[in-house]
C-alpha cells in the first residue's frame, strides 16, 4: 500500500479532532463537501471505515481511533522537524503541548516563568488544563503531568513534585455534632462526602499505617464530581472529606478544618511528567523537560487560590 497524500492525513486529523466535518472544513479552508470527498478517498485507500457518521454526529471507529493516535505522532514529529530546520543558531524553537490537571497547572507556570521565556523566546507553550486522564499520544500532546499511579506503564515518567499526603478532614462543627472517628472503619458510621470519577466509579478512600493498608468504601448524603463542591461541603460541616493536604493547608492552619486519623494518612507519589518512549525529542521539548524535571515541593504557595478552589488531584488518580 502506498503512503497516503498529506492532504488526506491532515483532513483525517482535523475531522478526528473536531468530530465535525463543518468545523474541520472551516479550519482547513475547504467546503464540507470537498472535505467529505477527501475522507471517503482516504477510507477507500485504506479499505476501512474510519468514522461513524449520522446526520447529527461524527465518531471514530475502532480503526479510526487507533490510526488517529499514530497520525498525531507523525504530524507532530514532522511539525517539530520543519520548525527546527531554520534553527541555524541551535536555539530551541517551536510549540510544546502539555496536558495537566488543575493542581499541576500553577506549578508549571512557576517553572516556565519569565526567566524561561527570556532564555527561550522562540518556544511556544500550549498548556491544556483537563482533570481527565487523557491518552496524550492520541490527543496530540508532547507531555503530560499526573500522579505516578495514573501514568501508563509504557511511558517515560520523571518526578516533578515531591510526595505529599492525602488527609481526612472535617469541620470543628461536624466533630462537635458527630464525634471523632478513631479508625478508618469508623468512617462507615459517618457522613462522608463522596467523589465520583468521570468513568462513573466512586472513589474509595485508602489508608496506610506501617504495613497495614485499608480501603474504605465510604457512604454519605452527598456525592459529587466537583472538587469545589467537596471543599465547600466540608467547610460547611456537611461531612468528612479526603484531600491532598496542600490543597487544604489554609483551612487546616486556621483550624477551620481538623485533620482526622492522623496516623493513617499516607504519603503518595507526587506529580510526574511523562511522555512516550522512543519519541523524537526536538530541542524545544528537551528544554521544557529539563526545566520541569527538577522536583519541587507541593507547598501551599504552589497552588494559588483560584486553582485550589477547583483543584482535583483525585481526578488524576486511577479513573
């Protein structure tokens, strides 16, 4: 089979990204009918259907999804190569796309600061904040940042933020009304604020003390997929919550919230940056990795107030 023309690859990538022929055609400065013809020609060339089409929606088939990831890699590498052709002075240049959650975003901004911009004026950073665990290859990202346990095993993972604790917290008002849990299993008799992943699975709270490990499927009158709702609910005394400690530092320091089960709150591997193995490494990407790979502590100052209110480390854990 001969290699498909570049215009067919670009047409496929745009439609797969937008899942809309109209939007993709506008980006490519084509008419929808011309774009539709290109896609049909591409599918005929490959002898497989890449999209499911109805009058209202467009979605990738299994073959289309598999091809999308590979096409993104090819076009990204080609784009990096072209951008670096005129780099006679070896100054890194080009765009680096990074997928982060809301906790990691302000930390990256602290690292990719004015000094970085002045040193590498030709590097463009595209920082996409999304709490979902994405397939960075299929989505066309160069780097991702997530908790270590959430990163696929086939990725290169480099520490970016040191370990931190998940803590169990409640308001003083709640404790006065309901009492203190003494062990993790006591939580089964308390009103716990639940968290539901985008996959639909409820988050089970995990506790460790020396070699002992307990997982508790807590219950309560409120379950949400929004971290801001969880924070407000626990501050309002509605129940007990489980959070990354730095995100609740101000509330804990002011004694608005009380840390429970102190001996059972474990450290978790910190945030890691990750990228595919055996990936072409342009100078711009290498420069960004070199800056980000210096491990930093996840201190309260690293997570500014707007990020703290919406921050969702839990979303970055196993979905």
